[in-house]
C-alpha cells in the first residue's frame, strides 16, 4: 500500500513539474485594491523555486472612517495555464494600523490571509498583470476584528 501511494505521489508531482513554467526571479510594482476603502500597495515578489514565490506588500488604506497601513507577506504556489497565463494560490498574514478620522482612536492589529488569482506574463515585455482575491481574518478590537476580503489588480515589472 505504501509503495502504491508513493508511486501515485511521484506521478502527480511529475505531472505538476512537467507543466510548471518558470516564474520571474523578481517583480516589483503596484497592487490596487478595495477592502472597504481604496488602497494602493507597493508589491514585491521573489521567486523561491521554479513555481513558488514570496509576495511582500506594503500599502495605505483609506475610507470615510479611517486611514491606515498594512504590511502583508504571502507564500504562493504558481501553476501555468497556457499562453502566458498562470494561476496562483497562497497563505500568509500581516500587521497593520488604522486610525479613526472622527476620533483619535488608533489600533494595531495582526491578520491571517489567503490569496488566489490569475496573472498574465507578457512574452515580449517584462510586465506582469494580475487579478486576485485575498480573504483576511483580522485580530483587532475595533477596526479590524472580523473577516474581510480584498480584490485587487496588480501591475509589476519583472527583473
């Protein structure tokens, strides 16, 4: 039974690696999203292997009730679809701070995050476009104490 499971595991791993497309070693750009308020993030991606990478985002958030910043780290798995398209999924978390506009309350919080998206890698230019959904669970008292999700469009320069 153990040999059968090992053989099946090797076949599945081989199928994924045969279909894997090498991702760029580095990419930097902007991630523009909306999580109950428009926000822009400086986004950096660093390849860790042929189909895994780390994404680090540092951004500002703003809506009618608060201003804030968030720092996020996501470990991502990337799979090639075809024709320059990839899809990816990941897990991670981060740290942030929100300050109320009507009162002077301030809150620092941590959060857990997931990430799922699709990207297009131009073959004739070092540009990467992506659209993703990032569900987050916050651990704070006032501003960030529950579930939220962030939909964002990103443009990055690959090098």
